[in-house]
C-alpha cells in the first residue's frame, strides 16, 4: 500500500518513485549539515550474477555518477527539488561518463575532495580473512 501511494505521488509530480526517495535522502543530508549544494556518488550499473567469488573483490556495481543537490534556490521536499532530483537521476542513467568526469563538471573549480563509494566486500562474507573478526567491519 505504501509503495502504491509513493507511485501515485510520483505520477502526480511526473517523476519516478526513485526521484522522490533520492530527494528525501538529499534533504536528510542537507538537514544534518551537508550544506546547500553538495554532491552524492550514485551507483548506476549492476553487474550480472557472478559465476565465481569475483563479487567479493569487485563489488556489485561497475559505474558511478555524481549527482548534485542544490538547495540554494529551492526548499527541500518542494516540487522543484523533487523534479531536480528526477533530472539528476535521468541524466546519470544515460551518462556515458564516470564519476570523475561528472565530479569535475559538478565542482566548477571548487577544490573540494572527491566523494567516494567503496564497493569491495572482500572478507565480509562467509570467508572472513584470517585474523579478521566481524568486529573489524564496524
């Protein structure tokens, strides 16, 4: 029932349910101090199911895009903010570039650091590395 309600709201706003969730996530980051304009690294291409243990080394996605949240001229949760999130995700889904190129564009000369998503699950599955307990993963 909740997902149906989310789909209905998304249809009314002419965006995807994912755009509403993405904007809610960026609004939450904004509310805890991320600033008025920041970047988020978004995984966008999933690998097919691995045929071996390669997933433990490679992670479960291959490409990243950088999307930006810009609350300098719009309020979190507003229709404009949700539509902007929708457009960010739409562009990311069709982008042929990677996160580094996207970030260079998003930064516009700002010397800030690169956002990073670490995807390796090596040692986190059933075969923990020798001497590494589950408490090391926290």
